[in-house]
C-alpha cells in the first residue's frame, strides 16, 4: 500500500485542524443562529471526526466547548470518557454538565476522572453517592474537603463504613455538617484519641427536651404497669436512670461488681456489669474489648461510677501499665456529662438491634471480630430493665 507523502500528511493535518475548529465553532453558535437539529447534526459529524483525531486535537475541541451553557450530549459523552487530559477540560471548566453526564463519567472513567469530579465547585448528593460507590479513599478525601459537595444521609453512612481505620477520612468526616450523632457514635469506635474527644464535645446530645415533653407519660406507664415493647424501648432511651436498682433480685451493687473486677475482668463480671448497667452483654463486651479506655470512661460516667472505678476496670483488663490509655479514658470521662454519656451508651446499645441503618450496622458489626462469640447474642436489653421497673 502506498503511504501518503509527508507533504500530504501535513496538508491533511492542517485541513483537519481547521475543520475541527470550524465544526466546534458551529456547535458553539447561539440559538439565534442555529436550531437544535442543525446543532445535533454538526455535533454528530464532529463526534465522528474526533474518534480518529489526536488527543491534542480532542483537547482543543473540549476546551472550546467547555464554556457553552449547553453542550450536545453525544459530544459530552465522548469527551468525558476520553483520556484524563481531554476530559479535564470539561470536568474543571464546564458548568453545564448534568448529574447524568458526571455519573456516566464516574462509572466509565478512571480514578483521576472521579477525583476531578469530586473537586468541582458543586457536587450534588446524587453524584456524591456515585463517587462513594467506588470506595476510593483519594476521591472520598477530595469530596469530603469540598465545601461545595453535598452528601445524602446514605452517602455519609457509606463513607463512615468505608473509612473504618482511615484517620484521614475520619478527620474530614468530623468537619462535615451532614454528620449526625448516630454516624459520629459509630465513627467513635475506630477514631483516634483526639477525634474521640472531638466527637464527645461536638455530638454530645442532651435528652432534657425529650424528658420535658414526656414527663407525664412516665406516670401513665407506671399506672398501667404493663406497657408495650415499642413504648418501653422509647421510654427506656429517655429515662434518666441508666443503671438498675442496687439489690435487684439479690444481686450485688454495681460498685461491688467493679471492685471484684480488680482481680480480672472475666466473662461473668462483664455479664454482671452489663446487667446492672442496663445494657446488652454484647455492648459491654465491645466497651471492654476496645484498645482505648474512652468507652469504659463513658460507661462509668453514664452509670454514675467515680473515676476510681475506671482505674479499677483498666487494671482488671490487665492494662494497668498503660497510663496513657487510662489518661485518655479519664479525659473522656471529664469531657462528657452524665446525660450525654447515657445518650451515647444507649446509641451503642441500639447498634445491636435494627435501630440503626444497615450501613452503620455492618460497620459497627465488623468491630466485633475480636469480641468473644458468647457476647454476640443480644440480651439484657435496657427495654427489659425499663419494663421490669414498671412491673412488666
């Protein structure tokens, strides 16, 4: 086959360059100069040429089209699926891209395409959800830092689950206005010491307004004696009493059980602490299996135990030599009020039921890998304690 001469190639290149520019100019004409059908026809011809054009030529066309208020869909799809150097012209500069355009690019492009989408001035909840699906930490970090990005509730939950063990994502998540207490209390389990203090300070929630709104209902429940499970669960969350009454069923006081833990925090001691603190055994097991002392500090504050009880429990776990860990637990104890500690503890207890959404349940459930299997069965619920207190 006879190859074209260098002169012919140069001539064709000049022709192609001029033609590509002219077609892009026609596509860019205002609506007063060209109708929709003419624009679509020209766009189809331009797409056909761009498929065989050099990357530098495609990039020039993308740069020319980026400022349009409306870019033909066929051109958008072709250029956004192109190499990053080409797609970048639209992803960075084109304000007219729709959510559908960006989602198609996110799914068909590479990591760098998704990173550029995450950096756009505005990113909708729908597009954020699409980026989150890929689970790429670099993209998620850019998205979380972007103040113009919006997150759905499901999106925040997904990032909380994906970010387990990643300090960067944890820090960025704590800056987001979309983060809610339920998210933060799950995030707490894998946050570092500084992040845990921030969670306690920012997301500590008082139940005063709930108690004020339902104060008369407690009297009604006492009068009825037997109440349904749904009401018991809701009132159990609001009730300011966290621990069961001392001497209930002939059991020792919580203080006595904690003192007994000095010789070792056995499974029996953990079960007794859980029962007297009105939480599930699985919740107490998570608290004491945690490498930090903060969860134990929150439990102690919630049930009205003094700081020395936390020291005793820390020694019972065989961690008495870890003074730094204990100090972090004491900081958590001081930072949070009794009411807010109870709220957090009860949210943790909820995580053992269906009260949290599936994404958060999966995230927190994975933390139980190092907790003994016998604690995986939910029992000794605070609902039961509340029902029994009212004669149920």
